[in-house]
C-alpha cells in the first residue's frame, strides 16, 4: 500500500524539480507513479510465488519420489506370493 500525495509531499516540496510541473500535473504524475509501482509489485509477487512453486516441483523431481500407487502395489504383491 502506498502513501497519499499529501503525506509524501513534504519529502519532495523543497527539491528544485518539484516546480517543473503545475500543481495539478504533479499530483497526476504521482498518482500514475503509485499505480505503476503497485502493478509492478503485484507482478513481482506473482513471479516469486510461481518461482517457489517451480522450485518445489523441481525438488520433487530431483528427489525421485515414487508415485503413491507404487508404494501400495508392493505389499499386495508380497501378500499374493505368500498365499
């Protein structure tokens, strides 16, 4: 969540670049900047989540885990041979 224009204004008001645009334009540019940053952060969050899932899937592949049905078939085979 980003801060409002009014809360952030004191951080930039004394910079000489602050006066490059009219007051209305400055606020519009700020609002656009905040939206873009929020979008970027959401995309990054999704990217990181996707990467964690891919890494976990790769862990399962690297561990050479067997499917559940393979574990169940072995005891049934042993029981069938014993009878």
